[in-house]
C-alpha cells in the first residue's frame, strides 16, 4: 500500500468512525473481505456490488475502493481470509502431530469438515463457479492455496509410508489429489445439489464412508 493510499484510508477511517476508536487498516480489510464472502456466496459474485459489501461491513460506500483496486482484488482477499487461516492451522497440525498417521489423517479430515461446513467453506463453490470468468483469480487460488492443501495430504501420506503404517504409494502427489478432491467436491455439493437430493444424507454418513474407503486402501 503506497503512502497516498494510506493517507486516504486513514482519512476515510476517521470520517467513518467519527470520534470513536479508529481501527487498524488490516482490521478493516478483513471485515470487508468477510462481508464480501457472505454476499458473494449467497448472492453470487456478479450480482454483488462493492456498495453492497460496504453496507454489509458497516463502512462508508467508498472505503472498499481504497483497500481494493478492483472487485477482482477483493475476490482474492476473500480467498485469503477464508482459506489462509485454516490452511496454516492444518499445516501446524501435520508438523507437530505425535500420534499414528491414521489418527493424523482422521484429524486432518475433521479439520477440513469443520471448514467445509462453516460459512467460509462456501468459497470453494464460489471459486469453481467463477474460474472461467476470472482466470487470474483461479490461478491465484491454484498456486497459492490448492497446491498447499494437497501438500498437506501428501505430507501425511509420506509420513504413513515412512512409518510403515501405509502401504507403498507409487505416486504420492497424484494420490493426494485423489484423496483431497472428494472432500472439496462434497463441500460444493452441500451448497448446490444437496437441497434437491431425493435421498439426502448427513455429513456423518459421508465422512464415515469416506474414511472407511480411503483408509482401507492406504493401510498395509
């Protein structure tokens, strides 16, 4: 953020807050991104105006334009806000876990479920829906987040093989994709076709069947 923009933001913050405490710029940016995520998921990206985001975030109409040069930049900020924190925590989990690899895998899947079933989980469907319209955003997600998510599963698989808990795997990176994608697609399904299913199922059924199927294929 350049000096002029920082001055403009500070001025806008002061005008918006009046005599109340002025929040730090990064706090405001996060609030705007969280408001945008909810609107993008519920109303659709194309149907949401920055003015709508400002209203939902409780800031002045022009403030989002000071933080984000375009709606596309706001889209990227939404991805960071929704996925960045959970990815960091999941990576810490994998690095410090002391139990068996099966226990680690179950815990990693549980963390993904927690994310997928939260409001933040709607970002996955949003990215897939808008990938063709905003290829730069799609590339940003793939290179900065999707690869990191798959690497968490790859690290877990390598751990299991090294400890003799999982069978040898010919292509760990490709297996990580096979393991991760059903979880992502279930998250999308929850927010698209699930309400119209003639025979609905709950999350417990899906994750129980998923873990049974995958772990039986991985274990020695």
